């Protein structure tokens, strides 16, 4: 006869992990779409759970914001690791920057929906900047070594340019416009004959 008492806590923990992951995925989707309906109730509905379940996992808006943001950053780092060994270097850069724009859309949506525009803990900002620059560095070095991109820009420059582009644009359809401008930006990264070598190597962060 099975020991139900022994298996119940393990099943409960598994359910809690699943619910938390569903909430994080739902939050990224809801806030990424933006709009007036992008609130906590919409996140719970998207995840298929009650609002009480959401608050058990994320007791404050700030807690949800930080969890979603860290998850998005970690996923971008993981994606960079995959793309560093797949396909053409410029295609890998475009795919990664497109995913980065999706993360920025989620962040902008959270700020608008949760009134958290000023919520940016220093440790979270430092964590995200370091991780994202590391991810860009992997892809940038590969493109430089292949002779496809100019060598006078580093990961910090690229991150600042693309994120800044996303925040300059706003309103309906901003992401489509951002993708068009991303292609212009990436074309500008391509190596041109006669471009002088920089004083630092791409990706060294100096």
C-alpha cells in the first residue's frame, strides 16, 4: 500500500514549481503585449491560476518584476550560448538582439502596468548588465573572428545602442519599427574595408 503521506509534500512542491514557472511565462507574455489590460489579474488568468496563487509566489509587484526580469536575462544568456555555435555569426547576432527587444518590451510593459518605472534595484541592474554584456561578447567575438563585423565596438556599446533604441520608440507598433531599425544598425556593424583597428579588442570590456 503506497504511503500517501510521504508523497504528498513532494507532489505539492512540484505543483508549486510548475505554478511559479507558469506565472513567470504568463507575466512575460502579458506584459510584453502591453496595453491597458496588462495587470496582475491578467497574468493570473493567462497562467490559469487564481490571483491568490500569484500572490503566494510573488507577494509584491516588485517581487514579480524582479523574478520575471532575472528569468528573461538568464534565458538571453542561455540563448547566446546556443547561438554561439549555430549558423552564421550575423544571423546569430540578429536573433539574439531580436530576443533582447522582446525582453525590453516585457520590462516596459511591467513598468507601465505595475507603476514601477523607478523600480530598478542597483544589484539587479548590475546583474543584468554584466550577464547581458557577457552574452553579447560571445556572439560579437565570433563575428569579429569571422571577419564579418567592425572591431571598434564592444558589448557595452551594442547593449546601450539596442536598448536605447527600444526606449526611444513608443506607442503601438514600436516593436516592428525597432526591428526595422535593428537591421539598419546591424548593417552598420558590418566590416568595411579600410576601417582602422581599435585600441581594444571586441569583448574585453575595456
